[in-house]
């Protein structure tokens, strides 16, 4: 017997492209939720695998499939889903991630008093060397002002852990489809929402799994440098003078770390030299330690060349 169709409270937003094998487990994790008043809007970027067959095999009226060309901009798929959604609460779930059965129940309870909530996620590396990597994406309670915390400190918000009132997404003009922000459009959205409300609530529980077994857009590259530069340039103007300087120092340090991960110690060192400045002792200390590592890498390379 199929579940009775009714106005959903929560709309689950899931873009997908050629992830049929993972999508099946993703959908099953939503169907297993103890909280039942949801719909799942799946936006398929015209996958070349059996994505459509996987979705249709469940025969559940709460699953809504939309075929849509996003032209390489995943934010366009998410916006398409949000505009098609009927729920007042929007919960994001990527097609290769999964939720645990009580995820939506916890989120619904939190959203009675919060404007946005988030939680921890376990990491799934598949058959890669997961034993050598961290096992969890941990959240934390944000300090106020939330906007400053998100921009100047490592953001603890991960896409498949977020539930937010759709009214805030509408107020900030939906998710940016700017190509320069591809891979950072989710952080951009949280920052825009943080300028509208401070009411972000952390749920101290692990309520899902994040798939990191196939590589992702956070891998070090020149594109990642362009991405975070675009993000900072867009939002830094909303900080006061002191925090603007902190943000610029953090940007230089972050770019240096990316160069370091790319195996470019000379370029990394040039960025760390710019970030070793007052007033932020935290960034200064990190920059000094990273500079020592960069100098060491340069020294080792010079020996190898000889």
C-alpha cells in the first residue's frame, strides 16, 4: 500500500548526475525516516546511467523526479528543486550521501525554534585509504555574530546536514548560480542567510553519512583558489575594518595552504609571508608553522636537484 499523499512539511532536495548506484541507497535512507511527512525532489541532470529507472522502481508518490539540464551548475538543479518543492522546510541531501532514520525527526524538532539547523556526518571513503583519514565531519555551535564566525573560522556546515526555512532561501535570492562560485555556492548561501538571521542551531548528533570516496571539489587546485577568492571578495565588504583585515589574512593563509597541497612550496611561502601580520595571532601562528614546512620542502627539493 502506498503512503497517503499530503502536503509535505519537509522537502528533501537532491540533485543527481550519473550516480544511480549511490542514489538508490540515498532514496532508501529517506524512505526509512521515522518522520514521514516529507517529499523528495530529485533533479536529474539527464544522467546517462539508469537513474530514472532507479527512481521509478520505488513507486512512492512522495518521490518527485525532474529532468533538467543544469549546464554544469549544480546550484541550478538545487534551485529548480526548491522552486518545485511544496514544503516550508528545505533539507539538502546529495545523491551519494545517506541519512540515518531519525535525521528528519531531529531536524523537525530543532526547526520549531531555529531558522537553520545542522549536525555531524560520518565519512565514507569507499575502498580508498579511509583508515588514514578523519572519520567524521563535526559541527559546532556557532559564535555570534554568526556571519563573522562562518567567514573567519572553519565552517561547520555541510550540505547534507542542513535544514532551513525556505523563506530564508527566497529572501536571499536562492543559491548563487555564478560559475566563479561553483563548489562554494553552499557556503555562499549560509553566509547570505547569516546576514538575515543569527538563529542557527547545531544538533550534537551524527545523523548521516557523507560520501568522499570518489574525489570532490575541495581538492587542491587553481580553481579552488579562484573559488575561495571569489567567495571572500563577495562577502568581506560586510565586515568592519578590523575583521576585514583578519579575513584578508585568512584568505592569504588559505591560498598558501592550497599551494602547499598542490606541491608548490615557493608560491605557498609567498602567501604565508603576507598572512604573518597582526592582529590575528591564530592565523599568524598557523602561517609561521606552515612557512617552516614550506621552507623545509624547498630545502629538500634543492638537495634532490644537487
